């Protein structure tokens, strides 16, 4: 009744305030670094795969709340660039190369040393068909950036040597840290070895195996002039990424143009 109304009103207010402030399961705040949207994510790209080895130490993991300075995240032009990580892979890379050739576009391949050792012929084909190379570490050690500088350097050099064993005069202008788990140390070592640190600006999270149509929509929705798009041709089943490619590439060509990173 009437005298009770203010009390009920007050109770409602308290409940509303509590829900608003304390709800930990609610949607993330716009700028919460822990839960960025797929298009802007700096996520772990780690998925279990036969090509990856168990880290030698208990996982250090959580890192990138803030990225170090000096990363390449856009092409610097209006055109967008495609990057493919974790190969070369015997099952998926040849099919991807066929698709890129059919679409008359070139891309950047961020290769693992361990994969190059297995498939030097595929690396030669990548280079022969006009694509760009990027060192992606020896075996995808997500915590490489926090290991001693000598260990970081040895890993990058070993990968570089494997690339040059397959293609002696290969240019490797970029390094990409596995999982985007950059540290200032790894950026510095890469620079000392003549490589720019290549991040990305569009991540459809194809490593988590969404459908082809989801991959395509995520890329199209997030792409802006100059975007660097992160995709994978290795590290697991890439059927959906491959299936997404024709439409995805056509849309990017139409909206922005696609150019290899330089
Ligand atoms: Zn990777």
C-alpha cells in the first residue's frame, strides 16, 4: 500500500544497482582488453595440433594486455593484405596456393621452421608464385618472447636458416610472434635480424574452426582500408578457411583491393 511504496522502490533501486555493478557475466566493457571482438582480437591463436610441441616449462601464457611499440598492423596503403600462418602444410597449402593463383592475388606466408623442414618444396612454390615470407618461429612457442634473448635469437635464426636452405636467396622481411604474444625483447631481436614485426588488424579466428561463411563475414565486417588479415593454412584442419577464400577474396578485392605486404 501507499506507505510501503517508498521502501519497495528503494529495494528495486538497490537490486538494480547491484546488478549493474557486480555482474561479472555481463557483456564486456567496450574497451576491456580481455574480451575484444573477433575483428580486433589479440587472442591466443593456439590450438592443439600435431605440428606443435608442448612447451618445455609450465605455461607462462597470459600476456598481451598491451602490445609493444613497433608492430606492423596495417599495410600503409588503402589496400588490404592477406597473411597465412603455421604452414607450409602438405594438405592445405597447395590448395590455398591454387586459390590465390586463380584469384590473381599474392599473400604473406608466416611459416614455421619445423614445417619448412618437412616441406621445402612447398616453400619454393610459395616464393615462386610471388608470395611474401614471414618467419613465424621454429615450432610455435607461444612463450618465446619471454625466454632469454639468446634463446629467442637462436629460434629465429634457426627458422631463417631452414627457410634459406629451401630457398637460398629468400627474402624474409617479417617476423610474427606465435599467438601475437609480443614482447619488447622479441621485437628487438627480430629487428636486429632484419625483420619487421608483423601483427594484424583483422582476425576472424579461423583457428577455432568456425564455418566458412562465418570466417568470410567476420573478415568482411572488420576489414578497413589497410587491414592486415590473419588466416591459417596450417596448424589443423583448414577446410573452412579454404572454402571461405573465394568469396572472401572477391569481396576484399572489390571493396579495398588486395596487395602483398612490402
Ligand atoms: Zn601461428
